[in-house]
């Protein structure tokens, strides 16, 4: 499998995971109809990638390849029809979210590197790709974005680690496709461990306890 094919596969898996997560989050936290579910699912799945591509100065991949929109629509539709079975399952939603975050973080970093951006910029764009769609979703739902909430435990940090690992390896000349997989696994593992052990980033001195 070529690197480009691997990146596309990881991108589509991330879109599917985020579409399901975004739709289920909308169903659990707001009174929305099928239009709201599909819209919020697709925004969550595609928003980060669109922001990334606009910052990179390229036409968003969402508008170049029909598979992006169809995959997001498939995930959101599945979440809508299976909502009764899934909305009470908190853990699967968190796993979908962690998977989407991990895959998008490394894909964002990889795309930036391939376009000639430096490792620091690529790492930041990886984080933006990972958290962008969920942030738009939370704003539309009128709630504090997950990436800014101390109650969500580590969120941007795992994305930063995964994207940074990919950028570091790329900088030293290691560009094999499996590096993206390693970066995604690192992000995924740290995110799940932060949920399991309730790890959080430091709060400001004097802040009230969570």
C-alpha cells in the first residue's frame, strides 16, 4: 500500500469515526431532528480538514473527492438510525472521538509536511485538524468546546504528541507510511489513558477545583 493510499484510508476512517461521534453528541445533548444530526455529524467530521486546507492554501479535500462527504454522511446516518442503541453508551462515543482525533492529527501533520511546511507548523496544523470539527460542533451546540474544557481531560495534548511525533520523524528523514499509524496510536493511547485515569492539564493557580 502506497503512502498516499494509506493516508486516504486513515482520513476516511477518521471521518467516519468523527461523524458518528458528532451525531451521537448532538443527539445526547440537544433536541435535534434528522437535519440537525446529519449537519452536526458532517461538521464534526469535515470541519477540521476544511480549516486545515484553507490554512494550507489549497482547495479542501472535501470538495475534491466525493468519498469524504459520502463517508461523513454514512457515519451520521448510521448514528441517527442506531441512536436508540448507542446514545446511552458513553464509552463507545469517547472511543470514536479518540479515534477521530488521533487519525486527523497525524493526517493534518502529514499533509502540511508534504506541502513543505516546517515541523512546528505541521504539528500545529495537525492539532487544528483534530480539534477543529469538534470545536465547531460544540459552538453550534452552545457549549464550551471539548478542547477548552478541563472536565474533558487531556484532549489537545494527545493530538499534539501524535502530530509532533510524525513531524519529528519526517524531519529526520523517516517518511514511511507506518509512521502515521504509530503517531495515531500514540495519540489514541494517551487520550484513552487520560480518560481512564482522569489526567488533566494544569489549571491556573487559585482556580476552583473541578
